[in-house]
């Protein structure tokens, strides 16, 4: 049922476009019609491009960065590599040290 409804809507839109195009061509000529059609196409293309750029920027801005500040959470000023955690440690790890296997 939905496909038939969509097909009817597309048919009506196409019929309206053809009717409008025919009336413009008769009134102003083919050259004017093609010029207006080109301007409209460029406008829609630019508008869609700007929308796409904004959407990608919005999605990239909302992405989470998992590596921000996790390497040196225990010892921000430095330390020795703790092989158990894989991070720099200043010796305050409550579980203790594990040597490299």
C-alpha cells in the first residue's frame, strides 16, 4: 500500500514539473528555462553540500576521544612504567608491582 501511495505522489510531482516546465518554455523560451533550471540545480547542490558539511562536523564533534588523559592518570608528572597496568606509575599503586614476564 505504501509503495502505491509513494508512486502516486512521485507521479503528481513529475506531472507538476512537466506542466510548469512547458508553461515557462512557452512564455520565456528554452534558453531562459534552461538558465533558471541550472541556477536552481546549483542552488540545491550548494545547499545540500553545506548541510552535509555541517552534519559531518556535528557528528565529528560529538565523537568521544578515548585516549585523552588516560596515559598518565596515576602520575601526571612522570614515573616508571607499571607492567601490570601499562601506565606510568609513581609507586602509589595499592595492588603493588609486577615485574615484566
